[in-house]
């Protein structure tokens, strides 16, 4: 199966680290014209430019909590593909619900769910006009079950994102636009998740891989490859679906 994106315009939001950066590279090495957007742009600058496949990477700063910032990026091109990776736990730690403020809850929901809605809203008109488009979100195993983070707002936001994917798929399908999600298992891909991993007991860390059927932790490339498929012409009749990429037959 040859998957290529020559001449396709791809917007990857949340591109600075781990999974996002792997997705940017994966599209660019297959000929895609990639806009790598993140609030943190310095980690992306070394990726900018062309490569031998005809792909390009340009860097754009974005704040997914601000509509004006989102609209500015969306106006920069008529994108064929949107990949929404932004999210995470925003430096928060698990604590009893009675100690969780509304502001803290809202902060995680804003970047994981509301920002996803705003980006989809921003790119949809151009996709509708072309009669074709791909929207892929990076949700989480936490959107299918409970979260290892122990943070209620994170699990709620990821469940909500999956609901948004299904609803948008129904609305946008008549326009030739597919909307799907990839749900990764736990990976140590950012400082927040490094801290989470370090916070587990030695016994938990030692036995964690034994609970994964394939007996290894996932990598950002594992997620990028799933995204490439859902964004490709091989997935034109797949929409409203969640693809767990967890190394196990169950989420």
C-alpha cells in the first residue's frame, strides 16, 4: 500500500512534541505541504523547509483557546487535512474532585475539546467547497474508558472529543469530508507524561508492559502511521470511527 500526499495541504495542530512532531514528519516525507502549528514554535523551526519528496513544512504559532488565532491559521491555506493533536493535562495532577476548581476543569476541556471544535469549524468551509477533506483527531484510551492520569476533566474532554467526531462525521459526510479519531495508549511523550510515569510505583512501571499484549510501549510513529491511513484515499469510506492504537486487542 503506497500512501502519498503530494500537493495536499495538511494542518497539524499541537505539532511541537512527540506524536504531533512525528505526524508532521510523516506527512512531509510523503509529499505533503504541512503547516505545523503550536503555541510553542521553537521546537518546530528546525523542521521547516523542503525535503527530497517534494514535501514542505512551515511553522505557524497558534493558540487553540483563541478563535482569532485559529482563524488566522485557517486562512493561510485551503487545507485538505486537519490533524488535531493539541491537548494533554496542562501541567495538572490528580486530586480529589472537591479540590478541583472550575477553572482547572475548564482549562483541560478548552484545549482537548473546545479547541478541536474551533479548528474543525475553521477548516470545514474550504473542505466543503472542494467536496473533499479529512479531519483526524488524537483522542486517547482515556476517551474510551477511564484515564490513568486520574484527572476527571481529561477523561471527560476525551470522551467529549470522540462524541464530537461522531457528530461531525454525520454532518460533514454529505460533503465528502471524513472525520475520525486515533486513540493512543499511554506514552511518555511530554514533560507532563514523564512526570506521570515517574509518579507511578516501581512495581507499576515494571509490570506495565506486561499488561500490553504486544509487550512494548507505543511510539509516536505508531500513531502517525494510523493517522496517515485515515487521512489517505484508502479511507474514503471510513468516518465517525475511533481507532484504538494501544498494542492490545482492547482499549
